[in-house]
């Protein structure tokens, strides 16, 4: 610690804080705390990636059926992991034989299956993107018996009706049910985009399953995803496993999973690739075993009964980040009793792409498109205001507030980390550089000099920590990509994209030094942009990011 203190022959009167005004004291404390917080994030992220790798391997190998099948009418039950192949008549016969040995009938198995109502939002999305996503879902062995697909369309989009009709006709025989909903334009207080389309589709799901909801016998789980998201079949079997393993808490469980950009990252500009890595890391860092609460990113699932209980999805401008917003709404509507459960099978995503021009022109257009996407993400800072209002409301109207517990403070800390830390850290770093340049070393207060030296060291430690996280990520990425590619080969779907990461290639070595720049350009800057824009409006025109089209057979590795 003594090495951090600059040499001085003139000790300051009054001790450590002597001669400093209150603003300088606050700056020193906050600068050190925010840097320690940043370093703590890297430690948490490294632990999350390390554990997620092992958990993902276990989940991918499980490919359940369990024996015996856990029943909501029975307690406990041992689980035996056993891989399965896509369902066929022979596998059904085998299952019947197995269940006869364990006193579980095939009827009980069928009764205990969940129905997955999958909302696929569309707003000016490319038809090929939607078709590919539906083909991936249709390749799952239980798609015909358990998947209900709801195409959440926007009415004002040109040709949305033709697009929906084409998709329904093409895929109706592959799913238990598929239909389209059209969010009307011009509804007061609503905006066009994913949140309003999802909200409108969810109301349709409630109508269809109203009888089961009224009889308190609804086994429907709603899954919300992006138009370009590719989900493994293991994602849904893991939901089933957790649903019945924690049956008494199933009606207040929200399931979320990490996201992985493994389709076209090798073609993306380095700053776009790093920005998406950091975006994925932000969600993954909350998903370590034993976490108090996890925040979903793009993909999540929850029981239809829970969605109806909390009043469905909001569709006003403040709900533009509908994944985080829905978690917060469930949290507050259940008085903090919602349980977030992690599915360690990641959702495959695409990096933003562009089809304009070639070479550097295309790269620049991709960078601008990624900034627009980042601005939309950071527009979700409105959720911090939503959480603050709801928290203050509970404090005001409840003498014994159940939200005043460690779990609630953990949630507030994650909101701070998402909406405040990137911009605050950047501002403090800029101020520190400018202050040290303009102030001669002989006039620099020893405590400020110590703070600048200490934060420099912590930043260096964080940089090293992030590089370790990237090394851990390589293993996780390879594991998940290889599993997805095997499934795509079996399903004869070669055009879904494949992006291997080889750590020693120059483009991936560049990731290890470029991520601070990407974090600033696509994290801190759009956050400040969004916050200042909120002084004038809370409405953001929803612009869909361009997704790549994969037409060539993927070189499976």
C-alpha cells in the first residue's frame, strides 16, 4: 500500500482528508468504489463462465427422460441422466417398457408434459430469418406435440399479413399449433416494436387457455425470443425438468438463459463483436449458481399463470426493454417472491450485419447499425426509474416492506451495473486524465494522487481479469457451438451459421485489447445519449437491426 502513495516532503495537515473539499472527498470515494465494483464484476463473470461451462455440458448430456418421471403428486424422486434421440415409435415403446418397470404409466407421462407457447416477435424482420428460426424449432422432437407458435406481427408493417400467412401455411404441420397476431397501430400509449407485439400475442394465448387458467390447471409455459434466436431442444427439456423438480414454486418461476453469438461473429467488425460479447457477458454474469436473481437477455420463459397474475406484458414506451421489464414487473407484482432459474443451454444469436456496400463501407454501416441497437438497449435505462418508483411505493404503503432484504438490494445493484456503471466509469476516467494533465504533480493533493494510482492498478487488474474471462469463454463457446452444429447436422439444416473462435487468430487476439473501446462506444456513449434524450421524450422509434442471411452450407468443424 505504501507503494501507491507518492513521495512527499510536505505532509498534509489534517491527515488523509486534510485540505480537501467535500467534492474532492466524494470523488475519491466514488472513484475507488466504482473501480472496485468493476473488478468485482470481472471476478463474478469469470466464476459464472466457469460454472456455466460445466452446467452446460451436464445439460447437453442429459437429454432427459428421467427415470422415474417426477410427479407433482409425489415427493422427491431420483433422477438418472440418459441421452435420448428424437422421438420415434421405437423410442415410445422403449419408454412404455421403462415406465412399466417403475410403476409410471405412459398416460402419466403425457399428462405431465408442458405445453410451450413460443412467441416469435416480428417487426420488419426478414422472411428468411423467420423461416430459419421456425425450421430450427420444427426440428425438435417434441415440436408437434408440445410447441404452440405465435407469430407476433405488427399490423402497420407492409405485407405483414402475407408474411404471416406464408409462415403459417408452411409450418402448420410441424407444430401443435401455429397462428399469427397483429398488434394494431395507433393505440394510445403504445409503441410499435417487440414489447407491444409480445404483449398483444400474450393476450391471445390467455384467451386460448382461459378455461385451464380458470380451473387452475394450466400447464402452459410462455417463451419469448428474438426473431433470429435459435433455441436447442434441451432448453425446453431443462424447463420441464426444473418445473417438476421445484413444482411447489413453479407458478412463480421465471426461466432465463445465457446468449451466445456463434453464427456470424467471424464476419463482424472487431468492435461489433466485442460489443456483443460484453452484452452477453452482462447477462451471463448474473447467472452463476446460487445467484439471488438473474436478469434475462432476449430469451426467457415463464408460466402463463404467472404472466396473467402480474397483468401480462406492458407495451408503453418505458417497456422497450421488455425482457428486463417483465422480470421487474413479476418481481414487484409478487412482492419480490419471483424466482429466476437459469437454463444453462444458451440461445444462439446473430451479430448485427449490413448488406450495404463492401469492405470498409460495409463495416462502417455495421458499426452505425450496432450503435442504433445499443441506443435501443440503453433506452431501457427507463427500467431503473420503474424499479425506483415501485420500490418507493412499497416503502410508502407497507409498514413492513418485504422488499427490504438482500435480494432486493442485489437487484438494485444489477440495475446500477447495467444503467449507471459504464457511463460513470468512463466519465471518472476522463476526468482523472484531464485533471492529472492540467495539474502539476507538485500541486496534486497526496490523497488524489493515491486515488489515481490505486484506480490505475485496479483497472489493470480488471483488464487482466477480462482477458482471463475471454479465455474461459473460448471453452464455453466451443462446447455450445459444437453441440448446436451436431443438432443442425442431424436436422439437415446447414444454413444456420457457424462461427468458430480460435484464440490465436489475429482477429480474436484483437478482441482482448479492443473490448474497452467497444464498451465505451456501445455502452457508455449510448447510455449518456439515451439519458439526455429522456429529458425530451421517452419514445424511441423501434428500428430492427439487420441480420445476416446464411445461404451457403456451413463448414462444420
